[in-house]
C-alpha cells in the first residue's frame, strides 16, 4: 500500500507542475463563471498528472450551472 501512495503523490505533483507551466495559477479571478472554469480546469489538470505531457489538455466549462431553488 505504501508504494501506491507514493505513486499517487508523484502523479498529483506532476499534474500540479503541468498546471503551473500552463500559468493556470497566475490568472486573476474576475467573476463566478470564470472562477468555476479556472478551478475545474486546474483540478482536472492536476488529476490528469503525467498525461498532460503526452498531449492531454483537459478543460472544464461551467456554462450551464444549476440555478438555486427559490
């Protein structure tokens, strides 16, 4: 179990580095929609890990957010 924890940690660190290289952490937050898009894209980039370096470029769009109930 210990080796799988190390592999998972390395995987996520590589994903975080890929998000940093794409300057996802540098963009200012303007409004709720852009914040959702940015946060989602950062999350999937980190989870994708090393797959980012073989051409995977995940992006999240939050255009259709659910409306709150009244």
